[in-house]
C-alpha cells in the first residue's frame, strides 16, 4: 500500500584503509590557483574561478563550451556534458589522467606531494597505494567474472559452465534474467577455470600474466569449495571504479525450490583496505557520485537488499532507462535517508517486500526521514 511522509580470524591486525576524510584532505590542500595552474599547463585554455570552484573546457572530450568543473568544496571534478559525464572523486587519479606520458598512480601521488607540498603520513601513502592495487585488481576481476556470467547465460549446455547453473536459475527467480553485461555482478568459477580465464586475458591484452596476484588476492575464497558459483558484487567510488567486492552464496535448488544453507553465506574480500564513503549496502552514495551536483535528477529508488536493487536496475535497463539511481540499504543498516538531501535529492521511492519485514523497513524510514520526501510501494 502506498504511503508518504511530509519531508522536504584475526591473526594479523587489519591495515586501516583510506577514508573519505583523507581524500578530502588532499583536495583541500590544493588551492584554486594551484588547480588552475595544473589545468593551464597540462590542458591549456581559459579556466575561470568562482569561489571554491574552477570551470573550463573538458580535457576528456571535444568540448565546445566550459562544461568541466573542479569543486573543492564538494571534493570532486566532473564534466557536466551528458555525452561525457567523466567524474573523479579521487584527486590523485584525476591528476594522473591529466598528465601525458603514462604517469603511474603512485607516481602521480608522489608528484602531487612534492609539487604542492601536500602533507601525507607514510601510513596514508601506504594505504592509498594499497587501495589503488585493489582497485586495479577488482577492475580485472569484473571484466573476467562478469564476462563469465554472460557466457554462462549464453552457453548453458557447456560442460565447463555447469558449476554456475544453480546461480543462473536463482538470478532468474529473482527477476534478473538477462542484462547481465550491464550489472555490477559476476559469478565465481572454480580455481582452474579462473586460471584459464586469466591466461586468456593475458594473451589477448598482451600483458604480463597476473594469475599469481589474482590467486593471492582470492586465497581466502579458494580454500573452501562452497564459494564456487557464488554471485560476486562489485561496487565503488564511481561506475568504473570498484572499491568493494562482496561474494554471496546462492541457496541450493532442491525439490522444486531454493533452500538456504546453514552457516556464513557472505564474504568481503580485502575489505580492511577499502574506502569508507558512506556506502548504503551494495549500491550506495559511492557508486553514484557522478550525479552529485546534477540538477536534473532529484529522486532515487531505495530497496532492502542487493538482489532487489539488481532487479530494479535490470528492469529499468530493459526499458532503456539509464537516468535513474537505485540504492540498497535494508536489513536494519539504514534508518534515515536524510543524508541524501545533501546530494541534491528531494524524493525517495522506497520499494519493500509485501510482508512484515517490508512494512517494518518502510515504517522506520518514514519515521526517521524528515529532509527527503518518501513514497512507499510494496
């Protein structure tokens, strides 16, 4: 029934990952004048400043008007041309992309530190470097594991892909029956199969074989065969920048239905290194930072869990709608959506299950959210 509010095993101590405050600190240590000097020396053109904001022609496409903004107050750099839309929350990655000659991420960090005398501790530098390593690994894994899921759906009869048939059946049951190539998910194959995928990738891309690093990265998973066939979720600081990897086992199919297994069914990989950006469940403010500051989108969909979010995304993609934002944060992890008002949102469409759990989920949000108007659908 629609409703509405009236709102406007620890052997080693984990290494502390970088967080949003440290990223903001890097932004804040460079002045508008210093960013202006960077843009003029690397890109040329005219760059005008307005308070803590710098604007000029986008360096990442043939821009006919000044559509690129560096916002030091909100800590991002973004192109507002809808045909480009490039976005950076990480100032190191942004600086790296501006430099000619293939500067590495760590090289960009060192150059920023020396050129602009940015104050960074050795601990933070190490954490930023580790974060970048993990980001690159997850980009690779997304290519491989998402491609594997697409292959499973297209070649269901292949003996090599039989391990994932239960996963495919479960995704279809959840309403996620295609559009896999557009979604931030993949499927985890057996170790031997993944080794083959990595070998093929290295030959195809003409790069050094990264299998040793991949195996080390996933070592906690491969010690237990129960994770084979699990759904792998990718989320991050921007659409192509995965910073969190979640593995979830799917229930087994038995006697005409799915039966949840006993024990732990969720695992996060290398999570101690990841950026803390206030992520709601699977799809949070991090993955959708490119739309922050956009005046064209003021509403979003909010659901209970990640599979619910995937269902919404798949259905929207089928209709050709890509201009929407879906967040997942149920299960008691979120009790207010007011934080979204600071990103320009005014309305949330809350979609919950038609049961007591769904009713409770919606009730908590209605009672605790005052700055965002809520429409509830069950």
